[in-house]
């Protein structure tokens, strides 16, 4: 089994908008679940949300790893390697 280097090297930045999805808050949108970028701390909404801002953030920035920003969840996802930890 190979190890995802992106997950191993992921940082732990503070959330930029701890109260919700950055773009949804600015536009008055809604979200289902939140995700935090582990490179810059961007908080975006999940792919079950109408605007899928976490995935859009990856496509715009190439920041590879996001983590669930839901209470009690700590899993991480690498967009590049399609790997979860």
C-alpha cells in the first residue's frame, strides 16, 4: 500500500471563517457540511451542499488536502490522490 505524501505533510492552519463556509456567508448561501483546507485554512462547503465550495477551492488553488470541519470528525481527504485518512 502506498502512502499519500500530501496527507503526511498537511498542516493545521486556523480556520479563516470559523462560523461557516466563506463564500456562502458572503453570498447568503447555505451549506450541509463544512471542510477546512489544510494549506490555508479556507472553510468551504461539502459536495452535498449546493455550491460545493471546498472542491471549487481545490480547483482554484490546487491545495491538495481538506479536513472535515464538523464537530467530532477528524478525517482528511487528498483531492490529488483520492485518498482518505
